[in-house]
């Protein structure tokens, strides 16, 4: 399994001798430029992932050393990868300054490209009620995942000690192969055959995992769903996916969010929409009506209906909508923390009038003059009817 490694320096547009500071600033600049919430170009999402992949390697001292040693232009088996690290949970925290979120949210997205020495991603769906998405919630998610065997500490050898280091590769699991070709000498790195790339020869197999070094387990994870998440969004929880058989870091847990419809609210991003019916007399005289909101500390707002309000009047109440996710607030233009509430006012005409009511309405109608009905007057003038 030889794969062509990408040139991570080229991706970040820095020299091979770049300092940590230079790397970091190049990464921040590119990540902001290609963040899928900001950059809507079709290739932005894959470019964004590529940038993150590059920085995940070059931003880590141990990984960068490994990467430099194995070279970039040559095909390389990255079996010696990972190990060390284990530090900071997310590079995104850095980007979205001040964030406590340990995950990152993409809109749409999908193709998660694997970096070298990384376990498989696990994909799961989470279905939320409209309110759960609006207020945020905690969900317990049960799924199967391979985890390192405790009794042998992932070595596959009994007690974690019943093995010797492979003499062929000195325990690295990788060997350099030099070939003479018509184009000259080619040097490549491949998995060591003597130990199958594991770097060790097992003397006695671990009875708990039958030498595999891992056990398939059912795990339950508490997932914190942030306030304001939307249908179709994807939450990536770093390093909660499958283990990497070659000792690299875990893959990610990727959650596709589905939000169920509401009884009377509709939603477009963080904006809420609701239709509020009022009576004919409320529309004519003016009134105050209660309109529900989806807020933690508030159940409704008092909405003033002006006298003479027409049916299908749209009233927008700013910042009475849903919370806007932090990851979507980093854009240069969108600094709002909440969406709007859009209220569609509909006048309901009364039905089944009693004879007495009919008389009252007739009396009222006769008292009106055409200045009170400018639309009707305009219609009559235009159509001559
Ligand atoms: Zn074991
Ligand atoms: Zn070996």
C-alpha cells in the first residue's frame, strides 16, 4: 500500500524551512479564505480540507519531522507515523478564536479525505426535533468502533510484552528500497515484510484480542449539539472515529444532522417564519398580539399591529430568530448572533355572521367613503369597471 504523498509545503505556500509562526500564519490565511461558510466556490470545501490536512501534519513537530524524513516527491509508506502527538484536540479552536467547541461544523460537505496515518471516519445520522436544534441539546450516540486492546496495549502480544523488535526494520515497520531504473536510482519506502509493517515480532499472542491488537466495542458518546444547528449540517468530532491500524491518530466521527419540521415555525438558516392570523377588526383598529419565539429565556413577544394593517403584511423582528452558530459568525459580513423572526400577518374574514352582525357590517360599509379604500379606488380607475 504505497501512496503518493502530497506536498504539504506547496499546499500551504511556504518554504520547506518555514518557521512554526510562518506556517501558522499561512494556514490561518488560507483556512479563512477557503472556509466553506465563507467561500462558496465548488472546490473550496476540498481545498479547505487539504489545507487542514497539511497543517495537521506540518503544525505538529513530530509529524513534520516524520514527513520531512520520508520525503514528499517519493512514494512513501507512512507506517512510522503518528505516535507522539496526542496533544491539542483541534486546530479549529485556534482558527475560531475564543472557541470552546471541540468540533467543527461544515455546511453540506461530505468527502472527508484521509490523511496519512489516520483511521477511518465513522459516519452517523442524528435526528433532532425543531426545538432541540433551536435550543441545543445533548444526545447519546451509540456506535461500534475498534479500540486498542487494553490487555496487550495494542501490540497483539500477550501482556503487551511478549514480542521482540523486528531486526529487519529496527522496529520502524518501514524499509527503504533502492531500485536502479532507466531514469536513475529510485528510493522508496515500503512496509517491512518481515513484520508486516508492525515493527515487532509477536512471540505469544494476546488471548483477549487473538493478536489483533484491537477489540470491536460498542461505545456510547455524549454529543453536545450546539444551539442553532440546522438541517443538513455536518458535525465533525475530531479523533472519535476508527483507530489507525498503523498507529496514527483516530479518524473522525462525522455526524449528519437532520432536523424535523415544526408545527407552525418554518426556518431558513437562522431566520424563523410564522404566519399569524388576526381579525378584520384588529387589522382595522390596531391591536397587540402575542407571537411565539424560540428562545431560552422567552416564550413570546408582544407584536404591535398598526391600525389599517393589510393582509399578507410581512413584519420582520430582528434578532428574534435562532442563534447563529459561532462557526458561521466568523465571516467578515455576518456579525449577528441571531437570525430574524419574519411574521406574515393574515387577516381572517369572519364567517357565518348572525343576522344582527350582518346588519352591523352593512351599516359600517355604508358609512365608508372611497378614500378609505385606496386600492379599490385605484383598481376601479385603472379598469373602468
Ligand atoms: Zn490484546
Ligand atoms: Zn520489520
